[in-house]
C-alpha cells in the first residue's frame, strides 16, 4: 500500500490542477504587486507576491526547472515555519485563545503540516540536481 501511495504522490498534480493553481497563484502574485506600493507593509506584500509567482512558475514548468522551483518553495516554507516558531517561542503564548491567533502550538502545527513536507520535497528533489530523474 505504501508503494502505491508513493507512486501516486510522485506523479504530482494533473495538468488541469496545475493550470488552475498556476493561474490563481499568478493572479494573486500580480495583485499583491499591484497593491504593494500603497501598503505600509509593502516589503511583506512583495515577498508574498514573489512566493505566489514562484508557485505559478512551478506549475507551468517541467522537469528540472519544476524540481528546482518546487524545492525552492519547499525550502521557503520550511524556513518560514522555523521563523514563525522562533518568533512565537520568544514572545508568543503557548496555547492560542482561538485557532486563528499566533501561538507556539499553532507554529508547531504549521511546521509539521507545511515546513517538514516542504523540506522533505526539497531534499528528495535536490533542487533539480538529482540525476536520472527528469520528470
């Protein structure tokens, strides 16, 4: 059963799902770039726009380029989740008042749900430098 699941996961998204995700992520990125100049947090809006545009590019590329972009996205998710966890460990509450509030507990959940899988993909794909796998 594990091998069948691994095979399905390795296939990736269907072309229709990649197109939809890539289009929506690209539009989000362009929208964030458009509103960033008037925003007091323009730097963070631009960072989020870059992240969305990376997702969009990864959806529309193939082979090593997709592996590189996917590894970059996975690494960003991992580093971002570590920064979030460190920030909460230094001054945030341990348990949230609600699920939407930042806390150490939510940071750990984010790390486990997004950071660890992102880094696992980055290590598996080796930023597209893995030999013998050209997707």
